């Protein structure tokens, strides 16, 4: 933390020749002051009978203060301000870690209770209390996400190809701009869109897996376009020219030279886009709904999906409340695992499919 | 299979900017034609217009005629893709396809066009092209390794092998040695001397010694000032250009009296 | 040469096929781009068409019985309140995190730390809702009580304190955690791009690290941070599930952040009411969704405009 006596600055202040030696704190004095402040904070909290959270707050504030005052007394204002900022930005990072650690811990803690074989092999059909599982919801999420990908990837990839390889003038600008706009559509609005569209086509009270996929596609397409566009731009123009010069038509050049060269980046981008939509809840809530049994046909009626399943288990528990809450947290845990696996897969793709460049 | 190229009144544009103006020249078959001149004079642009690579750049276009053995390369019914199959090109920086092995790079022209070939045929083609590019002995044991793992000079010869594997009539080379060391340069110059029996070769170079060493004819491009179009100032047998040029500007450039 | 009307069939056929390939491929690429424009137009058109019945219906038929305006107004207030609170909390933190990762953390682990922050963005919003309800809300109850006791002269802390913690304050903090990775990712990027020449020049003048950042990094990254904050704001405005789970909303318009009666937000109100809504109720919800669409659209466009203006600036870099 405050041991930031980093070498470049320090060398500049090292006494040499006629330059007046600058007074500075010994190497670990900053950290020492900070720890002393922390201890004082803990003591204060203990005396006033506060909890752990307040003790940490007191400690961080007093520690930061101690470093600043100590440094100011010995090293002067400028150096003290530098140390103060160091303490502040480090604290900022620490603060961000609190929710992450707390969230992961909580989900693991509460989710592991029902992380069992039954959860993955049973649906909620005719389950009113304990038991049951999310078999139907996990399959539903996989199916709807797959349909979404089948819709979004070709459209997104082709649009990216258009923007990078073909696009000119107004249409290119318009598409770029509106893809940006689409990136910002709230997920619930995407759900309303799919609802309005399918209501016009099939009448009121229609609920389909396909509807959910349409809503998710509105969210996924712009992500696919953006990431694929960035990756395609990285393919050196020299390769396209080399291919043209061999008498290869443009479309074959794109399919056989540009896309294979970019395949690692495309795979990574698409996987991350899938990871982004797989946890979406709101659009599915209003387009797909939820059922207790297993429906694997996205073209017929309501389906269960993992996020919606988790939501209803938590917010509308039945008589045996704890059983519902346990299932909800396990569903949340499975959801996080799914997203994390996709993130890791994306990293692996970019590592193992990258073209071997010898340059 | 080498062919003659006749260029008449060729103007080359980038959008509205006239880059090269009024080129008239006849390029002989089975010869090496060198194009020299200061940077930005349009010699590379001219070279790229010979196999219609120029129009790959958005907004780029040409006026005038380029005729190869009686066929107008810019005729309304001419497919640029066909033109490029007959007029191959080697670029300034070696650019093997990074996703392909050495073997696949050589047959890329055929494979990318989905030409069906028997394994024995392709093997023979690869060996012929690599031998033609003087690369066979260096890579015959590692044909399945990525082409980008070779040295710069080897990569450039791989690109030449790739270009001659589609059996073009003409080979264009855009400063093929400028990114290479002297030894690799020598290897490629030797190769050009061998290839000229089979191909019409046009090479753009900044290196006048190179032009003098390898070429039979030389064209000198120049421009009057920044923003002015480049012109073909003089086109003559190489010996004449370097000993007794017709134009004062050519002499100034060759003897180094140039800005 | 296969130039003209082709005396021999094979080359002609080959060329026709090839040109068709190019035409089909280019056409489908262009078609996909146009399709995206149509989808967006469709989003606007279908939302409007489903919202029209609510716009034209008599005021007493709208849920609440006082017309569309007074139905949506408190929702808009709630939406803005939560999002702005999140923004105020998240932006300084995100700048601090970005500085820490780019200039303070040891080089070797900096990339890893950045990735850890990015993980926050990968967690599904419904899980944030779970966490907010189960962990953050109860943890903040003491603060609610304390604020109601000591800060009640501020309208936002007027009290009485909620005993569950399911308040706008908690929602704002959950949203802040959710948008933190968005803002800090962009801030990290622009801070990292601050010209090394300027940074080294500052250090060579004997500046401390903070002075170097103040002189060479922050001015360069300012518009990037603003743009990132706007994108984060857009996300917070449209966030649905976390708010729907955590907030006990539905009361009228109030600025009070810590009481148990809070205005709902547009997005969470739709999520909560839609499954049971019928007839005009649906139309009303769609109309409120349209309002949300317009607000986020405006915020995002503003963000893009700032980003693009910056891109024009730094063209030389």
C-alpha cells in the first residue's frame, strides 16, 4: 500500500553531490503508519462497541490519515499528497473486491446445499415442497441460448463482414451508428419488442421459446457485430491482396483467408456474447414465462429457463420456503458457473486457435 | 506462355486525384522490365494497375487501355479475377498466409479456387513451384510447417512459388527485395534471371543497381512536384538508360543529382 | 482470355458461377446490415403500436386511475434516482480502480487484477439481485437507522428508516457495483493510452507519481471517463432484475432514499407487473417501456458523441 517508495522517483531524490539531501521516511515507515492507523481504528471500534464493518472503516480512514500526517511532517506536502492518493486508489480497488468476494461466497455458501444429482436430473413437475430440480430450466436455457446464437451469429458476423469488407458511405455509417444504439437497448425493452412482435403475428397470450430467442437476439446481435468487426479489422490487408493477386474472387478470399485468419478472435467474441445473454432474465420473464414441467420445443408454449426459474423460486416461494430458497441459490450458482465456463472457454479459444505467426 | 502487354494512354486515379498520367509502353514477353523513380512517382500504382489490383482500393479507377495479347484487360466483359489469374504478383513485404502450411501456401491459388486436384498432382505442383522458386531444398523436409516460420528471404521465395504455382503468363514484383538482406536479395535476383525464360516479369525497385543487374528494359517514372501526377519519362533498354539516357531528368536521377 | 460472350461453354459457366458467388455473398452481408436497421426500426414501431391504446385511453382506465402521465412520472423519478445514485458512487471508485490497475499495481499482476474487475461484469443481473436482497440490504440496515437519526435534515435521508433495507439507497449501491466494471474498463483503456512521452516528461521534471497522473493522465482520459460514466448510466437506467428483486417499490414519488416506501423504476415495474397484466395494463407498461427506451437512447447517444469527439481529437496518437 503505502510502501510506494518506487524506484524512479526515489532515484531522483537520492542525495548526490551538492544537492541538498531530501528527508524521507524509511522504506517500511508508510506501511507501519498505515497498520498503526488500522489498529487504532480497531481499538476505537472495540471501545464504542461497533461491528466489524465499522472497525474496518475506522481503520482504513485512520490508517490513511496516519500515513498522510506522518509523511507530511517528514517529507513535505507533495510527497504526502502522493502517498495519500496511493492509499486512496488502493482503497478503491479494495472496496470493489468486497462485493465480488461477498457475492461469490454467498452464492457458494447458499447454493451448495442443493448442488446435487437430483437438482440436475429432476424438473419441478408436481413438486410442491422439497426435492425437485432445475433439469427442465437448464435444458430450456441451453435450447433458447442455442436458438439465439443460431439467429444472431450469422446476422452479426455477416454484418461485421459487410462493415469491414464491403461497406461504404452512408449505409456503413448508419449501420455502425445504429449497432451502437442497439448495444444500449435495455434488456426489458428487447423483451417488450419480442412480445409486441409476436402478439401482432400470433395474437394475445402467446408465449414461445422462440420469442425469448428473438428478444435475446436483439441484445446479442450488436455484441457479435462489434467484436467481430474489431477482429476482422485486425486481419492485415496484405493477406487479402495476396489472395486477390492469385486470382481468388473476393468472397472466397473472405471465406477462406480472412475468416480463418481471424477465427480465434471471432470464436472468443462470439463465446463472450453468448455468456452475456445466457444470464438475461427480464426478457425471458415476459416472453417465455415459466413452467414446472419439461418443454424442449421452442416453437410451442412456455419453457423454463434457469434465470427465470431462480427468480421465481426466490420471490414466490411456496409453503416450504427453505426448499424454494435453496433451489433458487443453487440455480444462481449454476448460472454463475455457466457464465464463468464460457469466459474460460473464450480465453482458451483465443489462446489455442490463434494463427502461429513467426513474424 | 509469356505474353506481351501494350499500355496506351493510361491515366490512374485515386478518387478524383490523378496519380499517374498518360502512360504508353509496350512490355516485351520473356524479358524483365524494371520500373525506377523517386518515391511517390506512381510506379507501384502503375504496376498494380496492370493486373487490376489497383481497383481493390475504394475509389481507385483507371482510364485508358491495357492490352495483353489482343485482349483488353479493362474491357467491359473482362473479369478482374481472370486477369489476376494470368498476371501474378509478388508484394513488397512477404505475406504468406499465416493459417496455412508451406505446402498449402504453395497451392493456395488452386485450393482457394476449389480446383479439384489429385494428391499426386498437387505434390508434383508443389515441388515444381518450390524448385522454380529455388526453395525446394531448404523446405522439402518441413512442408507441413507454417509458412510464417521461415526467414524473410525464404518467405518471399515462398510467395514467388505461390505466385508461379497458378502458372500465370506475367509476374509483377513490387519492390520484392526491399525488406530483405543482401544475401536473400541475391537469391531472388538469381531466381528472376531463371524465371524470365518462362514469364514476362515487371519489377518495381528503388535500387538502381538491381535494375541495372537484372532487367532488359527500364522505365523511369518521375513527377514534377507534390500533388502533380506521375509520368513515364523514359522507357528504353536498360543499357541505354544507364549509359546514355535520352532525357536529362533520367540522367540526373541515375547519377544521383536528384532532390 | 475468357473475355467476351464466350465461345466455349466451360469458362463461361465458371465465371457466371463465380460472379454469382460474389454477388450472393456481398448481398447477404449487406442484407444482414440492413436487417439490423429494420430490427431497430421494428423495435420502435412495435413498441409505439402497442403503446398507442394507452396513449389514447381515458385517464381513469389507466392503472392508478389518474392517467398515463401520473402513472409514469414516479417511475421515471425512481429510475433516475437509482441510476444517478449509482453513477455518483461508481464513477470515483471506477477512476480509482482504473488508476490502481494502470499505474499503481505491480506490473506483473496488473492484467490479472483488471480481469478480476471484469468478472464483476460477467455476473448475471439476477444474481446481483439475490445478493442485494440477502446480503447488502440487511447489512445496510444499521446505516439506514443511523442516517435517519443523524441526517434527517437532508430530504434524501428523511426517514423513517426501513427495517428491511430494501430501499432506493441499497438499489443504488447494487447498481453501482454492476456498472463499476463498465466505467473502469473504459477508464483503464484511456488511462493506459495516455502518451508515454507526456508521462515521462512529467516524471523527468521531478513530479511525484500523483503529480504525473494529474498533469499527463487525467486531462487525457477525462472525456473517456465521462463517456464510460454515460454508458454506465445507460446500463443502470435499464437494469431490471436486480432492482425488481431488491426494491420494495410502488409508492409514489419521493426523494427519500431510506424509507420503506420507494418509487419503483420503469424496468422493474414492467418485470413485476407484466406477467399478470392484461389489456390496457399491457399497453400502459409498453408505453412506459417506450419512455425508458427514449431515455437510454438519449444517454447512449450522448456517450457515443463524446467518444467520437475524443476519437477526432486524438487522431494523431
